[in-house]
C-alpha cells in the first residue's frame, strides 16, 4: 500500500492513481492509505517501497532501517536524500535525478 501522513499528499496520490490507465498498474491491487506508515506493517507487505527521507528525523530514519530487516529478501527500497546504514540492504543505484524545479538524490536498495 501507499501510506501518506498528510491528507493533501494522500489526495494527490489518489488522483494520480485514478488518472492511470488500468494496464499501467502491474499489481492486482494498489491501496492508498492516509496515516502513519510506521504504525502500518509496510515491511511485511512491501515488494517495492518508496520513502522520501528529506524531512524525516534521525529517529524516524532509524525506525525505517529497523523495518528493513522485516522486508522479504529481494524486495526493493527506494529512498531520497540520505543513504541508509542497514546491513540487510545492498545499494543498487545512487543517482541525482530531476525532481520538481531542481534535482534530488535517489538511492535504490535490494533486501539481501
């Protein structure tokens, strides 16, 4: 599922999903939730997880790293801005990409 803490971001995600043609979705179901992702079992459900770390505190990032240990092997995790320090992740790609009016660092990991 997609979990956004802020209602405006959740609403934007719902609009984006509604605008996609059905053939663009590879999953049988794409669920979007409004709430705290750290109170949701995201790791157990995640095959592909995206999390922007830009505004997260060090404590929240540490919680994310602990959650990565529950990801199934082979799962992918994509984050922005900061590298994670988790022994169970292998860095696949690190690249600054266009984002909004500028660029942002994206990092892709695999759960090993």
